[in-house]
């Protein structure tokens, strides 16, 4: 089995979802609190059971590409 992860679904998500539309009320926008999403690639790669034989992950980087890639490989 092979698992290929081409991109993160999203690194962050809203901490709380509103149950209705947030209306403009003439002031500043409401604060937006974010929480980190689970890292799906990392959770699959670290499985002891049910892990694919080959796990491949890609990441888009804008600078220090090789250094970021090596750090990510070690971390995940």
C-alpha cells in the first residue's frame, strides 16, 4: 500500500463556528480565534498498525526549501 499526501487540507480552522451570520454592526470585525488542525500525514506515518508501506508527503515552500523539507521529514 502507498499513501500520497499532496497538500494539507488546512493548517488552521476557526476555534468556534457561529450558528448564524455575523452581521456588521459598524465597528471592527469580531476577533477570529484559530486552532491547529490535526496533521493527517503525521498521524498516518507514525501508525504502528495499518500504516502503508510507503508514505509520501509534499509541501509547498517559498524559501529554504531543502532545510524545511529535511526538518519536516525528521518531524513526521
